[in-house]
C-alpha cells in the first residue's frame, strides 16, 4: 500500500524549475535592454545626420539661387548663419581644424574651405558637423559646392 500519491512534482523540483526559469528570463531581458539602447542611439544619430543634410541642402539651394560666392564667399558668415538658423545653434568656424573641437552643447558647426579646387573646377568645400547628446556625439558630412 502506498502512502503518498506520486503524481505531480516535489517542492524541490518546482523550486529548481522556477530558479532556472528566472535565470533565463533575467539573461534575455538584458538583451532587450541592450537592443533598446542601440535603437535609440541609432535614432539620435539619424536625426543628427538629417539635420546636417538639411543644412547642406539649404546651402545648395542658396548657392544655386544667389551664386555660391554670395553665400559662401569671404565675409558672408553672417548671411550664412542667418540662412542656416533653425533647430540648433550654428557656429561658422574659420579654421577647419577646429570643426571637431569638443563642446558641451548640441550645435551645428560649419567650416568652408574657400580655396578648394576639384579637378580644375573651383568651388567651396563645405564641412558640417552636428553635435548631439550634449556634445558627446557627432556626425559630419562634407560636400563640394561650385
């Protein structure tokens, strides 16, 4: 005659199963957290890149409409800053080596190389850096404008 019903699980088996399940869930949740952080970082970078591209398009449009020298020529920094005013503050730097200088603010920094020649075509090399996440991260683009 049996005293115990052997159908089901013992308390020790249930505790071991719950512990294993808990370990698996905690390790998987770490993957989700890392994935979400990567998605948000990529979104911030894409937004900064979009801003840089919009600024470059504004420069192209103004150069096409008014002539590149009237927008990008020497002494036109005020006109260019006015044209590019928007979501973030704009700094126009004269020395392209300071384009990527550290900052603690979200901003757009632009450098124009006025003596750039591309295969016998004179024009301007425009470099744009957009700083985001309080200046900790940045994206840069550059283009030739004739």
